[in-house]
C-alpha cells in the first residue's frame, strides 16, 4: 500500500512538473487562449486526492509518451480556480476536458479506468 502511494506521488510530481497552470479565464496557460484552434487538455485535479486520481495520472503519462509534441497543450487546474470549474461545469476533480475553438470536444469526469481515459484522449487527438 505504501509503495503504491509513493509511486502515485512520484507520477503526480512528473505529470505536474510538465504542465502549466491556468492564469484565469480567457487566458489558459502561456501560449493558448480559449479561442485556440489547437486541441488542449484541461486536467481538473486536487493534489489532496492523489490516490483517487492515479488512473488519470497513468493515462496522462501514456498520452505524453504517445503524443509528445502536443503535451505542452495540457493545463492542470486546481480546485482554487473556482471560476474555471464553473465555466466548464466541473463540480469536483478529477476531470479532464479537451477543448478546441472554445468548444469542449471530449470530457471525462469522475472515476474511470486508465484504459477508458487513454481511449478518449487518443481518439480525440488522432482526429
């Protein structure tokens, strides 16, 4: 059990160290805005619930491996970003949405398996 928590914490650290933080509504990250025509992942995460989000972290690590060029287009949104949560109708993390041209093109909310999350992400980015 302790080994799993250590592994999950390590994955959490790797995932978050490769992501940028939301700078408020209208401006998502450093290089993208809500009107961007590029697909962008918004990961609604609570670092206090790392264990509950482990399948999301595993899926995001696989995404980074499969799509290294678009990895920079991911944002981690903590619960303190209440306006962003309201904008995308997210009540509690974990949740992951993919936006393009200000539209949600894919959404995963709540508990899901790694494979379910990977399937949604891969299908969205392959199109």
